[in-house]
């Protein structure tokens, strides 16, 4: 059954182009990395905000590259669910979308120069690699998003790496503790991409993609997503048991209904529009988990 989706107008066109439900994947890790750094000393707030803005801009640009290249490859139509739709529904020129993406990358580079000047130019290499991965996620002759490695690359870069960079610019080092605390974020950000691929499994199959969800099948992909959630929460419990975190980190369980609801919806429904609540709950899980864990670390540090 074909689903009719209305075109957006005004500012909503550009807001949806950023795919706002994915932007939490940029915010939560930066916040968490900074809260971990707080236990080592004072926070340099200009660097925190610079890192946060640059990360969000890079995520926005990555989404725009996605919009542009999926259109170019004929994967996006007016009926496609979960896309910005600026090109296929709102008539925005593809060139405008790709130019806007590169503009956001340019602004991110300027912010990155400031961060490097205040910390280390070694971060320039890390930043360039991250931006290249963002571009080649859907751009280039062999897009990462068309392979089974999309969850891995997005989780490592937008989850683990963001936490470690946010931590490094505050402390000038990377510790084992920071790495351990970045594992759940890596899984949850990867989970956002996996949820997206579960929703789009039929269209992606037609488009020739070979995503993880396609290779293992829908049911197994939902099970893998569930395991991502279970390991993320269990990981924090283990760190508490081994004395790496205070019990305040258990605040993360205030968010546990979101992943439960996400898995429930994916099990009960198949149509892309019907599973959109599961997509939202997966993204919200990442946000709440990062915020609550960061808050738990902050409270444990203060007390």
C-alpha cells in the first residue's frame, strides 16, 4: 500500500533536511565525554561548546550528503520514509543540498582550527578522518552505508570517538576509564543506524544495498539491536560492580522504557511508517542514556 507524505513548507524544509532525530548522536557523546573529564579537573567551557557545535554541524552535513547521494542513486522517492525530502518532495535543487553540506563542513573546519590551537594539532588528523568517513558514508563509489559496516563506522566515530575527543580536549590525555565509558555510546549510536536500516530493509534491498539488516534478516537484526541495548546497560552495571563508577550511574535505568518500547514496536510492526516510533525511541535512548550517565558521574563526583 502506497503511503502519501505531504511536502513541507518554510523553515520545516531545512529543519527536516538535518534529520533532527539523529542529531542526538552528536550531542550526547560530547556531553558525556566532558562529564568524564570533569572528574579530572575543571571544564574549559569555550572548548566544550566549540566541540558540541562542530559535532552537530558535521552530523547535519553527513545527513545532507545522505540526502543528496541517495537521490542521485535513485533510492529516495516522494514516498520514502525517514528522509528530509527536500529534493524529492520540496523541489530543492540537489546542488543546493550538497553545497549546504560542504558549507557546514567548512564552518566545522574553522571551529576545529580553534580547538586545535587550544589543544593539539594532532586532533586535525582525527577530525579530517572523521569528516571523510561522514562524506563517504553515502558518497563516493563504495558508500559505507551500503555495506554491513555502517553501524560499526557510525558507532566508532559518532559514539566512541566523540567521547574521547571531548575528554581529550579537556584533559590532554585519553584514559582507560574514558575508553570503557565510551563503549555503550558506540553501541547506542550504532543502534540508531541499525534501527534505520531495519526500517528501510525492503527499499534498501531493492536499491542494491548490503546492510547488516539485509544480510542477517529482519528478525535477527532486531535481536542484534536488542543486544546492543542489553550490553549497553549491562556494561554500566559491570563498571559499578568493579568499582569504576558510583551507584549514581544507575540513573541510566530511568531511560530503560525507551529501548523496550523500540524493540516491541519492531517486533509487532513491519511497515516503515508504523515503526517510526521505534526509530524515535532508539535515538532518544542514546540521548537519555548519555545525559543520565553524565549526570550520574557528575553527582558521584560532587558527593
